C-alpha cells in the first residue's frame, strides 16, 4: 500500500518490519500466529528500503512489495512501504513517526528471536523497549539464546508470560513476551543462496 494505511484510535496493530528479501512462509506463519495470539485488529508488513545492520543491498523495494502481496492474502494484513514513504532509516525513527501519525492506535512490534538476541545493536533500542510492546517469536531451540540476550536481561521484570499474551497490546511499555512454538524453517538468506530469489 502506497502512502499511509488507515487506522483509527483504539485498534490494535502489529508491526512486522524487515527487508522481506524475499518474503517467505516463515513471515506468513508469524503473521497469522501474531494476529491470533495478540488478538490484533490489523498487522502491517513494513517493507524496509534497507537494513542498516546489513551490508547487503536488497532487491528493488517494488519487487519485494509485489512478492509480499502475492505470498499472503489475509483480510487483516496490509503490505506497506511506510518506511520508504516516511524516509526513515531506523526502526526507532519509524515507530516515533507512527506514534505521532496515529495517536490512540495500540501498536505492537513483532520480531524473531534471532533479532532479539542482537537487539542491543539496534539504534535507540532502549527507546523502542520503553515505548512499544514487543512480541518475540522463537523456535524451541532459540528460546535460551533469546532469554539470555542483553535486552531480555535488562528488561527481565517487564516480561509477561505467554498465557497473558492477549493483554500485550493494552499494557504500558516496557512490556514484552516470548512466544515459543513450531516455526517455519524458511529464511530469506537461504532462499537467495538457493537461487530462488534472483
């Protein structure tokens, strides 16, 4: 979706950011699980122009947006080029602008456990933790690494158990939870290496 997605105050919106280079079934699985687990009204895929932590230049954003729209067809999911539109480079910048653009909307940041392990390298990561609820998805073998991460350690007291996940969008940050379960093994890197994504 070009421009800004529509959202009214009071609704819950999950945000799944990334390069999506290419999008795959893992993204789809996390999306559908997040909508159910956190009872989200909407979930936006934020297809980023570039990951500031990676040296690899991703494919053209229009190509990635089109691939994303082809791989998921869900009434609650919106594919957005918001970061490209807002000219933001970092997640913290994007979230700050979204909070200003959509007062009253209850956002939840969604991420994989692999990203949470390295979360302390993100620009203004403490600001993110303190300003938006975070839902983390992990395979069973990723749980320990995520639980021992610097972010998990620093914000240990603000973690809520899985059985309270429905409350996540409505709680005041800092607040986060770690969802453990079977995840799709697909990854953008492996798909590129296999030549599936020219």
